[in-house]
């Protein structure tokens, strides 16, 4: 593809861009989508009405289900088509064609795993009903492409998009399934642990693995609710950026009366509520990927050994167009009985490692999600979950009958002679998968005696089958449960307080231990007293919180050794080790040698002095720990100030309910950790009381629209920062009262 590759700029240009935002928006007004009036479109059977409130959230009303999904495709593309374009290109391994070298590594991985081929096969195998829904959704997107101005990003990149197809929906769904299921880097780091860890603090602890993202969801029964009805809260934690991964929409026709967060490029909503039930999800983090060390012949690397027999590996050759290059990049990937040799695509190890994984079934996933949208009670809800595939999720549920519950959904591999936590021999045939657990054997709990359920990516309760996974520490889950129990009758406001909670158990425990140290020239008595009196809430303005959290990171890095140095652009394995080291460190904190705490505390003071100045009066956690919302093109100097938002000081870390996870480890070539910008956080929050859907609250960061000239591009940032909400509109009457824009799509 012709055109220059994208490259970064400098801070002066970024500052100029921020100052030019009003002018930039005025210049782009002509490219804004149509939000009012009437548009005539081919492919509709009847009129579709779209009512948007002042935050730009569309409520779509149609006379038949085909027109409903046509309308959803149309309005989603109006607000998010550039995001959708990037998503489908990621699935097909064509991002570098649009954005250049920076996306090539991801494209190589996408091609090696075969996400595009999975999507193409899914389209061929789609059921008649699913094909009809996807055809309608695609037709709505394509109607936008033929009648509305293209997004300004595509104009800037001199790119005219291809028509949208059901395979594109499948490709984007496959990317999301893969990204929420990836555990192979953790396996690799586990397998290589002996090469990285030496003596020192590491000798005192023994980590496993766990990734660094997560989500919160909980529900209380009518007995614990002030209204006498069940309540539910959800805040999924995914990558922060502009636009948000989520897109709120209401859908009304036939079997569908539902509102919630959708994924642009896919029909239906993923989390939200209908007339009868509400639900949210957290990533289950089940291990559905294994690495096999293959034994290839040295003289002929096309042949490998398995169970005493000689096999020829499959070979795929891929050409990847790269913006700014005259010739495409090439990729050759061998495939064994276990799967693609992932190290042919990305050099993570000197060994030949094949990846066995539960392949995404993207359209089966969409169908299961739509069945959840239609469910009227817990029985229909569980029937829908039985067909769910990767990514595995913990579903949290509440309904108007007062039922609350949670259930794990998705495939769980049954392994022979291993737990999936590190690479295993691929040549002996003794470490294969032997099937999958049945849905009935997966954990679930409905109407528990304690009157509540909660999920925060924790290890599942023991059951009839082992469920290995990359689970997160239980600090958030324990804190959620403690806050639920501490309030007699919950309200929307008490749920809001929970979603804004910044108590950090590990930092608080460490602060108490550090406070027992003797003062030194570097650590004055005043600082030790502040640590002793700190209440553990990791507020953005907290000084003792900053000291304790920086010291905690230094302790973790001491334990990690050389493995803590981040060289990969996909450093999930490093983050996994950090997440799992933490609870082990906390369990043994009283028995660790004194010098480790002294070194960590003095190191924290040194970092704060170097970063924020020698005066402790200027130290705070939020000065180090910031949220920067970056647009995909915001890496380009002249566009940074125009498209990006922030940085904003934020509290919390990966162990607080208000999650603000940052990339752990030492950046390559750096001797110090970095605490921001945060990578993962609650980019969508919602709270519902099933007694009255009109009282539901939600917020999406930074805004509903991905169009840089839209007033809804960044209008919810302050709400999100302060954990406030807007009304979560539901139904025609409320939508009419709240409507700022009315658009009618009429058939030609």
C-alpha cells in the first residue's frame, strides 16, 4: 500500500494540537454523521427510528428483527467505523497495511494463529438465522459507507474501506476471543523461569502465573436491597483508549428489548439488561492454550516426531502488506498436530513451540450472546450459556423475580499428565488433551444463602473437574464481599461507592511493615509515621500511598530478577508473574529479611525524589499514576494533542476495585519502573436495580462517539474520573423524554 508510515512527533507539536482542538472540531464538522431527519436507504423492509440522548447513546426501534440489526449496524458505523475497520483488519492480519511497521508483529501473530481463516470458515458454517442477522447488520454498515461521510481518520490515511461482510464480524470477534484467552506467554515464562531467577528475594517465594487484566461484577438479592428487588453492578476492565471498546445501544423489536454495552462490529449487546434480567461478566481466565516443545529434525525441519512416529509439518506462506514498504513482509509458519509453531512468527524462545488452543468460534459466540439478550429467566439464561465458547467468562446475574447467581461458561480442556502452566514435550504423546469438561461440571451458584454473588477474576471454587487458569489475586473479590456485608440494605449509591473504592490490601499491609523500620538519612521519621497511620486507600493525592505502592513494586521486581525487564510488545507473561508473585509475597512478608524492606523503602524515596522533586510535599500517587486515553493515530506528533485526552491523575492499582493497572516490569533499557500511564481500567460501568429500569446508571469512557469532532467524543471523562453516571435509557417512553436527536431510516 502506498503512503508514508506513521511515526511519532514531539511534545511541542502535541501541546499545539491541544490548543487547536476547537478549530480542529470546526473543520471536521462536515464529516459528522447525520443524527436528525430522515435518510432513505436500500435494504430496509420498514422504517427504523433512532433516538439519541445528549450523550449520543442510540435507542433503535424497528418493525422487524432484520431491520433492527440493520439499524444497529448503521448507527454503530456512524459513531465507530474507524474502530471497526481496525478491528476487522486485526482479525485478518492486515493492520500493518493501514498503519505501518508498528502493527507488523501483531499481524504476524494473527496470521500465524489463523484468525482470518477461522473467520472465513465461520461465515461458511453459519446457521440460516445467524446468517440472516449478520447479513442485515452488514447491510446497515454498508449503507453508512455509501451515504455518510467517511471517518476523518480514513480520509487522512487516504483509504477507502471495503464493504463489510459477516466474515469481518467473525474476524473481530475472533480477535476479542483470542485477546481475552491468551495464556501462552505465561506458559512460556513459567517454562523459562529457571533461566531468569537466581538467588535473593526470589529464593523465598515460588510464583505461578496470572495475567494482569480483569473485571468486577456483583449482585445482591432482594433481602440485601433497600428497594426489595435484586441489584447488579458491572465494570469490565479492558484497555483504556479512544474510543472505548464498548458502545452502548438499546434495541427494541420482537424478541429483543435490551440495552447495554455492545462491541462495535457485532450485533446485540454483551452486558446490560432486558425487561426481565440483568447480567455482567468478568474474564474467567481459564487456561485454554498450551505450548508444546516440538522435536524437529535438524537436517529437515519440516519433519517432527510424535509418539514414536515421523510426521511432516504443514507449511503456510503469508504475505503481509506494510504501509511504507514497497514489498510485503513474508511469513512462513509450520503447523504440527498440536497447532501452529508460534515461534516461527514471533521470536520468544530458541525452541520450536507449537500452540494448541481452543479455536475461537466467533459466530457461535455471537449466537450465544443474542440468546442471553432474549433470556427471560435464569433457566433460559443458563441454556444460552451452555452454547458459549471462548473467551471463557464468569456471568453474574440478577432478575426481577429476585434471583441472583453466577456461572462459568466456556470450554475447559481436560489434560493428560500436565496442568497447562508451562511448555510440555510434544514428541512423546503423553501430554495431550483428552476432551472438555461438560457445562454441568462447571462452577455455578444461584440464590446463595448469603444473598449475594461476586466475581473478580478469582480462582473458581473446587468442583468435579480441575480448571487450570491464570487467575488474579483475590484482593478485589474479598474487598467487594466485605463491602457488601458491611451495608445492611444496598442502594444505587452504595453500589457507586463500591465501584469507586480504592482500598489496596497489599500496599496497606506493606505500609504497616515498612513503618516498623528505623529511620535513616533517606527515610525521615515523619514518613514512617505517615505510613503507620495510612488507611490503605490508594487515592491519587496520597503521599504515603505513593511511597508504599512504589516500594511494593520494587519488592516485586527484586523477586522477578531479569524476567521483569519488558522487551516484548505483548508482555502478558511478565504481568502474569507480577500478579501471582504478589499474594505469595504478602503471605510471607513477616518472615522476609529486614534488608529487603529497607532497600525497597529507600528505593521508593529515591524514585519519588527523582520523578517529583526532593520536597515530599509534592509527592502523590496520582503524579506518577496517570490515565492517558490515546487514539490509535495519537502516536503521530501533530495528532497527539488533537486526538488524545489526558493524562489525568488516578488512584488505585490492579488490586483495587477502582482498578488502574499499569504495565509491570522494567521497560527495556530502563533501571526504574514506570507507574503510568495505566493500561487497563473500568472503561464502562453500570448499576441496575431490577425494581425500576428507569433508575439504572451507566458511564462510558471517554464518550460514546469515536468521531473527533463529535461533542460525544470525550464528554463523559469527568463522570468516569469521579465515578458518576448518566441515566441508562430504556424503552420508548424514556427515550423520547431524553431524546436530543431523532433520525428515521426509511426504505427506498
